[in-house]
C-alpha cells in the first residue's frame, strides 16, 4: 500500500509544478495589481514562497524562478512607475537571486549528504550482516565446545 504524504512533501513532479505555477500566477497578479496601485513595498515578500520551494525541490534548475520573478518585478515597475523606487526593485531582485542561490546551495549539499548517508548506511548494514553470520558461527562453535566438555566430564566420571 502506498504511503500517504502531505501535498508539499510529495515526490511527484506534477504536484510540485502545479504548486509553483499557482504561486507564480499569484505573484504575477499581485505584482501587476500593486504596481498599478502604486504600492511596491510589502507584496514582494510573497515571492519568497515560490523561490524557496523551487530552489529546495530543484537545486540546479530552481534558480530560474528567482531570476524570472526579479525580471518580472523590474519589467512591471518600468511599465507602471517611473519614480526613483526602481533602484529598490532592482536590489530586491538581486536579493531574490541571492536567496535563491543560497537555498539551492544548501539543498544541493543536503541532497549530497543524504546520498552519502544512504551509502554509509548500506555499508553498515552489510557489515552488520557479516557480523551476525560470524556471531552465529562462534555461537555454534561454543555450543560444540560445551557438548565436548560434557562428553569429557562424562568420560572422566566413567573411568
């Protein structure tokens, strides 16, 4: 029977793509709405959700999302606003890329460490099985020694 997992923990790529797509649509929609309204400070915190998920799930390819969101932020800002807050959005875009890079790096290291841990675990299981076989052999020999001791004692008593 297949083990049930929480939707965000699913290993199925289709679920991950759906989650990222929905989050990107929400981000694009809020970007256009708030830029058209002239508000440019708070809504970009929402961007960290798809950035974090994509960089954890796909450490190598996940950097596309922070770059895409940064580019979108700058593009929409240049369309809707011409004030001096462009520099803020530019640095915010750089932060998206920097944080995405950090999360991707950590995720990549974590996956490599899991792989090494699994290899060591397999090695230890093999060693443990070998030790069990040797232990069974030793126990059998000890049992045979005890039998021989009993026979020797019996022979000593009968002489």
